[in-house]
């Protein structure tokens, strides 16, 4: 994958005030996205791996997806996301419909100042901040704002999108199935230094190792011992 160094690193874009203000990627995680072709099958797959069954989350109107959630502790969670048969159109940015087995397709970093993140990203292509919502199984609507970066590094899942929850939102980690905890989070990329630099410009310090393709690796403690999701 070829990424423009000028686009990701030039022009003072995504500046942070000082290196010591960087947040470790493990702590920046709000949630991890595990894409799957079928939600029920993916929930069963995760349960067989972890010993914990994810709880139904809800649907994403207009996106064509629905989800199930599993708490990872510390206001972090795993979102299993798959097509919603009740929606005619599919608009999720990753086409998970042909996946043979679930895999990590991206991650969200939490922020309390999404407008500030957007301001630091001036000069880069972004989508948002925009409002998002889904209806929970109890009928209540969960609301948030997201900011998505529109470049190859983000599209590969390495650079996260940012999420700011509504002030009255119950964080999904609080009412989803518990029993697991995120212990480690690593990024794989053909150009590790480039990936590290791009994340640092967003205020995130990440362990990045070299690999043929971009990807994510999450180490999770479970009732069945430590497992890795990729």
C-alpha cells in the first residue's frame, strides 16, 4: 500500500503539543470493530473463542449493519458488526459480506473534544464531525459524534476514527456482556515508521511492527485464557 508522506506528515497537520502528551493506543481505544458476514455466526465464533457471549446491540439505520457487543473493561468494548437483513442497502465502509471468518477491520479512539480533533485535521480529508445513533434493544436511542479520516492509512484500519459520546449516553461497555479485558493492542503495517508517525500526529503512541499487509492485533484476557483477535 502506498501512502503519501506529504499527506500524512506535512504542513503541521494533526499537531500535538508535546510528545509527552501522547496516549498509548491501548488506552486510546474506545472500541474495536470485528467485521463478519453473519452476526449470529460471529457471536457464536467469539463465544467459542472467549467463553463469553456478546449481547445484542442494535441496528445502524442507513448503514445496513447491526451489531453485538462485548465489554473489554475500562470503558472499552468489542463491536461485532455485520449486515442487517432488515435493511435493503449496505453502506458500511468495509464490505464484510464475503468474509469467511470474523476479523478486525478498524478501531475507534475516544475523545471529549471532537471539534478540536477536526480543527487539528485541517488540510486533510475528513468526514464529520457527524451525528450517529442506533436504537438499543430496550428502545432507547444511543447517540454520538464521529470524525473519520479519508486516506489510505485510515481505510486500512490503522488510523482510527474518533468518537465522542453524547453526555447522557450509557457507554456500551457498561451494559454489554462482561468477562473479557483488552490487555494489548498492536498495529501491523508494511511501513512501521510511517504508521507510527501518522498516529503520533493524532496524539497516539502505538506499537507498530512490520508486516506484508496493514492490520490490527488485540490481546484479550478471557475466561478461556488470553486470545488474540486479528
